[in-house]
């Protein structure tokens, strides 16, 4: 188990708040980030870190969750 920090970020990229959770693996982070977006409607995205390691960003406006370091998909290629 590891402590993951979930940063509630605004459109400009600044974090207005954060919450920490003890998770079993990175695989649990997307669902928790999605729940945080639902709980905090003014938040634009959630950035998840495991200590100094970025895990993922879950954006409100994209239907996908991608690990950091991967290119974002072209908006024209997303399913409607």
C-alpha cells in the first residue's frame, strides 16, 4: 500500500486543495480521481502523485484517463 496524493486543480493548473489516500496500486487511482471530480464540481482536473512520481491526470473534459508521459489524443479521434 502507498499514500497517493490527489490534487484538485483549476483551469490554470494551480491546486486549490488536495487529499491523500492509501491505495493498493496505480490501478485504483482513476476511479478515485473520477469520484473526486464528481465531489468537487469547480475542479477542472485531478492530478495524482505517488510521492514524487506523477501517476495520472483525470480531466473533466476528456472521457479518457491517461498515464502521465503519454501524448494526449487528438480531439478529433475521440469517440462521440
